[in-house]
C-alpha cells in the first residue's frame, strides 16, 4: 500500500425535476446517485499531475501549477483535469504534483453528470495531495468553473451541488440563487428508475448553450437579470420564458409534495415538466418522448427527460415493489417502437463526494 495515497469519490446525479432553470437561479430537486467517479491520488515530487483513466485512452501529463491551457490539453479528457488544476491554482493550492488513477461507474453522455462528478472527484484528490481544502458550495463552484474553463460549456450549478451535497436516502432541494440546500427524505415505497434511451449526447456540440442563450434573451427583453424574477403574466406568450417560470413553480410544488408525502402529486408534475421541456423549451427528441410514454404505460407515476436533453436518459418514479417488472416492460416496448437499445437501472440516493475509507488505513 502506498502511504501517501488516498481515494476520493464523487457521485453522478439525477435531476428529478427542474430542467433548464439552474442558470436562471431557479430551484431543482435532484439525487446524488449510487454511481460515481473515483480518483486515487498519490503525491508526486516533480510538480506534475499525471492521470490515467480506466475509461479513456492515453495519459494526461500537465504541470500542477495551473499553467496548462485547459482547452488545448490532450488527450481530450485531460481538459477537465487541466481546468480543475487551473481553478485550484487560482484559489491558492500549492503546485504539488500527483498521480491520479480514475475509474467511473457513471455512463458518459447520459445526462447523469459524469463530467461534474469527474471534476469534483479530481478537485478533492488534488486538494488533498497539496494539503488544501475546499468544502461544500466552494467545492461545487470550483468544479463548475473548471467545466467552463475546460470546455466552454456554460453549465449551471445544479450538477456539482448535488454531487457535493447529496445525502443517502434523501433528495437535494436546491435554491440556485442562495445555493441553500434542503435534504428531503425519499419515501422508501418509491423507486427511482433511470433509463438510457440509447441515444448518446454530450453537452458540447448539443444545442444546450443555444437554448440557454435563447432563454437569457427573454430575461433581457423583459428587463430582468434572470427568469426567476419574471412573472407568469410576463412570459405567458413566450415559450422559452414560460418553460422557466412554470418549471420553477413545479419544482417547489414537487418539493412540498415530497416533504408532505403527497405521492400522488409527484408523477403529474414530472409529466408536466417533460411536456414543457418538449414543447416550450424544445430540448427533447422523439426517443425521449416515447420512452416517457413507455414508462407510464408500464406503471410509472411520472417520468421526464433528465439532464440537458437531446438524448441521454429519462428518469421515472414508481412503486418500489414493481420496479423490475416495470423496467422490463418499458424497455421492451421502447425497443419495439424505436429499434434503439435502452439500458435501465434503479438508482438510490447516495451521500455526496468525499474520501473513500480504505480498510487498514
Ligand atoms: C446540464 C447542465 C446543468 C443544467 C441542466 C439542465 O446538466 O450541466 O447545469 O443546466 O443541463 O437543467
């Protein structure tokens, strides 16, 4: 065993409701899930960060002082590591090198925030190697900035906050303006099912940035900084604005229903969220719409696309007792209707990012 080595994990997340509203300082309800990125870090004395991944080819080898240019870093998956290294250097982390061994159980391109988890786990590992600490919201904000710096994708804050602040057995109800979190316990009789549509997507190259710009243009037109400050009356005839304002209301209603165990209310809110994402925000694709229908046909209370849209996963909630049969029925119907290969798994709310205890240490 290497005495200086330590392992850190950061979970992916599934957004139960609250699509395309984090960047308007809205509310979202997510779970940190029981799939994660793990980074084993061993300090190096030569001031280099050298990373290997079980998932991606090649070796990343960059200076630990943040001077590597993130977008220019090769292989491509190293951009995020360069982004994290740069952001941590800006925050005062000493340029201590480290070997990083990275593994992941989060499917890439699924809408389960593999990249946010990657950045959070790398940040924790690099902080530890240099005796530097970042916690909670500061860690989430650093990981978000690393994504901006590395890829230019103008992501919001919900993924990183869920990955950092998740709690086992609980949903994370996040206010993206104040960055305050309420942990709401998940009813044990409820199961959360995630189904990949078989259509991959990455945020980069998807119309995510375009949609974000379109809805920010609505705010500008109305003279408000973000759509959290718009009223339904103001956006009534503007689809992008209407999506944001109605979605924020649905999220708060969803959190209330979860808190008060008003389970009948949850499904219709998710379905309304999907319809609004499809019709007003236009971030769905036919496969995701069909998958939502198949899940409801198979007994789910509600389902909606999760993540940025344009492919990836649908999330559904349903009775825990019927999870396996519902998943089998929904995926069979979806396969028959689309000739795509879906993948389904149940997810459990897990704890947020942190050090992994290693026996014997
Ligand atoms: C991506 C972004 C998030 C959020 C969602 C859409 O996952 O990373 O910040 O904007 O899309 O809700």
